[in-house]
């Protein structure tokens, strides 16, 4: 298990809104300290490949999704897909 340092969340909170807007609707890989986005793409597989090309390992980044400002994200909702059928 990877421990994400508190500094990561503090730095992400200070991230430029203009820069973040470039990644709306994308999966991203943040630096472990949260100070920069090291890769961005349409899906996690694409982002993981970009992370590897950058010479980083999976335990050197934090993956997340950057929602559009008006988008509601229900974490884990996909787990229930198909259960009501």
C-alpha cells in the first residue's frame, strides 16, 4: 500500500485552476508530492503507459480523475452496475 503524504493534498489544493482546466474529464498521474501532473489521458491504461515512458514507477505517482466543474462523481458507483438487472 502506498501512503500519500498530506503535502500531496495541500499542493493539489494550490494547483492553478487554469492549468487544472486543461485536464477536465481526464485521468491524471500526479507527482507524489502533488505539485505537478506528470501524465494525463483519456483512460488509466493510457496514463500508466505515459508514466512508464516518463521513467517513473507506479509507486511514484498518485492516479486520479479530474472532473468537470459541474460533474458529480460518485466514487465506486460503477461497482453496482449490472446488479439491478
